C-alpha cells in the first residue's frame, strides 16, 4: 500500500485481501453450511441451469446477507481461475483465520506462538491433511506462500475434511521474506534434519517458533534452510529415512 493512500482505501484493500475465493458447487455449499463461515459475494454463471444444489447455495448465501452477482462464463472463470472445475459457481468467503502474515504479526498478543511454514509443498492432499492436523493441534498458523506451493482448491478442501474454513492460514508472497520478518522479531526458525543432534521430542523453544516443512521430494530449499537457526530430527527405526510431510506436520502439531 502506498503511504499516500487514504485510511478508508487501506481498510478496503485489507478487507479484500482477507477474502478467500473458493469454487465448485459442492465445496461452496459445504463452506456455506459451516456456521463459522461468512460470505461477502456469491458469483454465478448466468448460463447455469436450474439445480437443487444451486438453489441451496443461493438460499444460504441470501440468509447470510451475501451479494449475488451473475456473470458470463468467461467472466466467472477469471474470478475462479479454473474454468474447467468451477461448475459455474464461486464464492468470496470471510474466514476468521485467513489473513496475511503481516496481519498476524500486528494482531498477535503472544510471543510464544507456533507456526508451520510450507516450503514448496505442492501436493493438494498433503496440504489438506497438514491443514487438518494444524487446525486440530497446537498450531497458531500455517505460512502458505502464494507461489511454489499447492493453492487452496476443491482437492485441498476435501483432504482437510472441511477444517480449512476454521484453520489459521497466513498468506505470504515469499516464504523467505516472511521468515526474515519473523526472525527480526526474535522468532526461532526450525527445520527438520536427519543429521540434527536434538530430537523433536526434546526440543523446547524458549520463544515463538516456526517449523519449516519442505517439498515432498526435495525437502527444504537452500534459501530457506540458510535462515534456520534451529534443527531437530525425528528418530527413525528399521532403516526408514523420512516421513510423509503431512505425518511430520501432525507430529509437530501434537508434540
């Protein structure tokens, strides 16, 4: 945001930045059926044929006070960014936990939070299961880069078993830049390494800590690994070298 922008404009920009757009008839309906989910705007293709599920979506959206807008198929595809799977429906959701990492830093009253940072985790099912574990466990936020990682889509929503709509998702453009911002505030950045001397069980950070989870095949990138000032390992038996990234996330969430 520009320093010359009015506060009204800044508030409006922050509001739209914190909306999550989901698409597809079933994902949108499931989201709207969650009492914790607010909806700002419902987008519909004007070519949609009558269907019971559409009637249900519209009824709940109206009940929640959403604006309902009809678009051409081409215009709707620009909103959903997935013309093949949007099924003529998209919704701008208001989720309490969906925000930028800068907003989290500004709003967080605690200095002892625990975050997960996803570095190139590009499998939608893994992302969904990580979100589910983080939401159920003792995790205050998931740092999710806008590029280089799986983005929120129907597969992620399904794998999260709907917990996505209640999970603390912290968006960032660059994971390395976000980690540097946290590091400047005294936050420990920790990655898992089979060569670390300390185990996850015995690691007790004295302040806030971010655990970095790397790509499913290549692990943590060199750029991000250089930022880590802590390293821990998960002891393995029977010659097993590593765990699935979603399983690792679960162990951290419930450690």
